[in-house]
C-alpha cells in the first residue's frame, strides 16, 4: 500500500474547544508537519470554524491543508450565524466538508442545499468534500445505491457547469458505521465503491473522482478499508483526535 496515494481528512467535529484545538496543534506542530511531508499522503485538518484562522496561520507555508466542516449555501447577507465560502477562502481554507450526515440529521440539510454549498465553494476555489451515506434502515432495506444516487444527483449539474478541471471528492460514510466501531464488509465496500465510481464516470465523464471512506476508521479497521482498490482517501473522526493514534493510522497506509 505504501505507493498508493491517500487523502487523509481529520474531522474534529465539535469535539475540541477553541483552546484545546490550539493546544493540540501547538503541542504536535512539528509532528503534524512531518506527517504532511510523507510521500503519497495529503493531510487535511478540519477544526471548528472558530479555530480555522489560527490553525491556518500555524501551518501556513506547510504541506498541511486546512478544511472547514461546513459553509453557508448563500454568498452573503442576512443569514445570522452562517459562514460564507468567501470568508473560508480568506482564512486560508482549501477544503470544506459538506453534507456530513450529522448536518443532514441535526440541521435538516437537503440534497439541494448541499449542492448550493458546493457552488459557493467552487466559486471560491475551495474543494468541496461531499459526504454521502445511507442509514442502517436503508442499508437493511438494500436501498444504498438509490440513496447515494438521490444525494448526488443535484450535485451533477453544479459540477458539470462550474468546473471542468477539478477533481471531485466524494466521501462514502455509511451512517451506521460512524462512531460505532462497525464497518461494512469488504464485499459490500467493494461493490458500493465500484458502483460509485461507475456512476460518477457516467454522469461526470470529464472529471476525476477521488473516493474516500469514512466511519470507524481506526487501527483495527484501516488496513482492511485501505486495501480496497477504489478507496483513495479516508475521513477520520474519533481516531484523529489523538495524535499518536492518528500517526499510527497513517503509518499503516
Ligand atoms: P468516526 O467519524 O471516524 O468517528 O466514525 C467519521 C466521520 O463522521 O466523518
């Protein structure tokens, strides 16, 4: 696996306070920089909004990239509490997670809204990391492909229209695998990722899709997941909050 390229995205969610995030990044500053220089690995850290500016400053002029966990669907205006893609770009973010299942669930985000966020990000040259995934019930009812297709469909014209040169990043995160320690079988992942790759090739023939997996990536599961040929990135929640664990994961790739 050593020569396989991986995009590794740490999603810190709201697990660390502003001060804890700064402390984490300051304590492991050298180590974060050194993992970001590993061949074939691209590391993206996604702290909460409030920590974005100091963290982009801390790692400016390094290979480490910084991403946000969400952005507004609107350009600017009277949208209390929202953060624009323009501001994210000004802060130095080069990636932004959109459509995470926790936002779909707790903030009732629709597929259309997520597509609008992608437009805002692409306008600012920020790479959207589009999260998709089915619930346990949908998985049990064998509705995975239909759900993924429904989630992706509004994004297709957006991507076709705005950007021809961009890679597109799609993270498949089965909701039932997030934070549970349970991951799908190799067969299931192979089938799903093969389908996803073919679907995107058909719908977006001019783009290159980079496919990530997220949901309970840890020291026990990472090799199994990363060995799946179509998976070229990982979105890591819990296991990215401890530097030693995160570093071990990366060393296993
Ligand atoms: P987890 O979270 O690695 O803690 O399962 C992944 C995610 O929600 O992106």
